[in-house]
RNA sequence: GGAGGGUUGCCCGAGUGGUUAAAGGGAGCAGACUGUAAAUCUGCCGGUGUAUGCCUACAGUGGUUCGAAUCCACUACCCUCCA
């Protein structure tokens, strides 16, 4: 538990903390809090129904880590109770309710991944079911009485859903209030969230004031665009990184996977990633950028970024291996170093239809899909392109390829 | 409580009785190209050893009909207006 006082000057802290933050409400308030000289309680809530962290979450975690490095205390709030409501932020429909087990499992997985960035020594983990479950209906009514429908409907998500005639359940209106009450319960000095959380975070200030507490400082971090984003005229266009859009780089993914995904981002988007995710400071990034516009190959800058991030989530050596493999496989089009090994039993003596082998081995999702791949010239057996969809294979081991990224070493056994 | 509108493939969305495995777009997949798993172009895009065949599919159930995503009834869910 972090105790004692903080020795870095307020101005220095403000400079570091405000870099890369989207909104701070308010900057003066933050200065006052910092001037107290004690470690601040910095709250960040997370949704345990989505345990797979990706780089989008890392933007926020990095900022929390920065607070920790300055000597502050992070309160890591597991939203195990609020998960039953489902955060309406950015949603266009009501969420399904997860089970208790899903929530618990999610919380563990999430913490495991989050501590790749956070300092466990300066993190206090709490569950909001501790106090929210204890509230009875009159407590809830009293809390709900502190906010009005009109104010609740100021929120974009609700407004849009309402305008588009989509349903909004009444319990969803309670979500921001529950989150706000969390801040009361844990005496938050500061709460961090993505920009999509701004509304919820601000409700926290009002509810804290209502409970006679000093309102928390609200800080938001930008939403990271997904790996399929584009850059046009200096603006980044594209959806935010999310698992459901499959444009994410997961914290727990294998090194080569992370590396490849990072290498696939558009050149312009790479600088956004540098700004929000790299430990390189502004000046270093600027220098790198200048070098590229003077003719250096942007690929090298991207390799460096991928290196840094993979090393952060795995290790230096894993990052180096990933880079070597990636260059071999995709730049030089060699056979990948490692590929899944699959054993498929021959179903009859004579041999097995290649198309069937491909789908059995998981390289195609159906026979029809496998046939299509063969006809489209994507299938190679031991390095030789196959275009006859009726080819049969005998017992033995083959290196099969059914597209750029679908490889397997398949053994056919009688 | 009353009146009305809606529910189509992974997503959005056209389709009001046969020629519809269902237009179009997006996503996805493959090939070409590329420093790249980007962009672009081309093709594919329910399943079935390929069959002018069969099976599955237009919220669910039942019905009308030679024939239904399309008509009818009921059920579920969503929305709008009035109270």
C-alpha cells in the first residue's frame, strides 16, 4: 500500500499526466489534489465480461501506470455487480446478462493481463458488489432521486438509441449512478476512463458532491483506432479497436500474431500508435517521423514499434524471434518456422480426398470452402500448387497451405 | 388501456405468391500487386465428393395454396402515436 508523501513537483506531475490525456475536469482541481502531497486514489473500473485486453485498453493502463510511477495508488475496481446491468456506453442495444461464473473468470483473466502494465504493488483491487449488493430498494430510490431523466438523456448513446427507436431499459439508466456511487464508496480522488466514459465519470462528480465528498477529478484517454484504420489528410479514420470488429491486437496473443497485426496497420496510423502506446517520448517520435519523411522506409519504424510492444507483453527475445519469423514468412515468403501439426485418420484404404483433408485439418471451414480455395489457387502441397480439386492423398506427412496464413503439417494415418 | 408499424443470410438492407440460396452494400476468404496481413484490382462468399440433384434458411408455431420470405391465425420480441 502506498503511503507517505510525493516528492515530484506538482508542475512536473501535471506535465506528465496531462500528456496524451483527452479531457481533464478540471486541471485546477487536479493541481489542488496533487498539492496535498499524499498519494492520490486513482480509480479505474473495468468490465469483467470482456476479459480480453487489447491495445485500446493499454492506452488507459499506461496512464494509470504513470500515476503509479509518480507514487499514486490505483484502485482497480472490478465491476462484478454492474456487469449485471451492462454499461450502455457506446452500445446500441441492451446487453445480455452474464452469469456469476463468467464474471469471476473474466475478472481473473483481466487482472492477469492488466498487470502486464500495472504495478501490482501500487494497486488495490476492489469489487463493487461489496457495497452495491448491500443496497436495498430504498437506497436505490434515494440514489436515483439525485439525477433527472433529462440529464440522463443528455448522453449520446441514450439520445441516439432513443432517436433511432431502439429500446433502452430502465435499469440501464441506473448504470451511471451505480458507477458514480462506486466513487463515493472508495473515496476516489481521480477517476480515469476512455473518452466514451466521460458522461459516467462526470456523474460521479455530482453524486460525490451530493454525498458531501470532494468531487473526483475526471480524466479520459483517447480511444485507439483499430488495426484497419486509415489515415487521410492527417486524420485517422476507422472504428475503434474492438474484439467484435476483429481489428484488435490482444495483450495475451502470441508474439508472431501481435507482430503481424501491428505490421499490417497503415503507415499513417502507425504514428497514432506511437503516440498512444510507445514509451518513446514526443521528441523521439518526432525525430523518427522526420526521418521517414526524408526517405527512410516507414516499414523500419513499424518494425521498431512492433518490436517494442511485443517485447512489452512477452519478452525481448520473443520480440526478436517474432520479427525474424515475420520477415521470413511474409517478406520473403518462406515456409513458416512453426505451424500446427494435425493428424487425420484415413477413412478408407485408397487415399483421401484433398478437399476433405483440408477441412478435417481445420484449414477450411467446409468441403465447399476447401474446394473453393483449391480452385482459386491457394492450395499448396509440400510447396507445389495444386489446382485439381479431385486430387487424393495417400498416407504420409504433408505440409499443406490453403492461403497466406493457413498452414498445417498434416499426417494421414491409415 | 387503444391504434398502428416492424422482425430477411455474419452485419446493414432490397424483395408483397412461382423464374429467390434470396438484389445491393459492408465484413470475411482467395488470387494478383506491395516493404506490409495496408491501398487497389479480380474472383469467391449456406451445406452436401459437383448433383439441370438433395438438404437447410427469410423471428417461432400452425394454416391457405399445385407452389409462401411474400397471404391468414396465434405466440414472442422491438418501435411509434394516443391515454
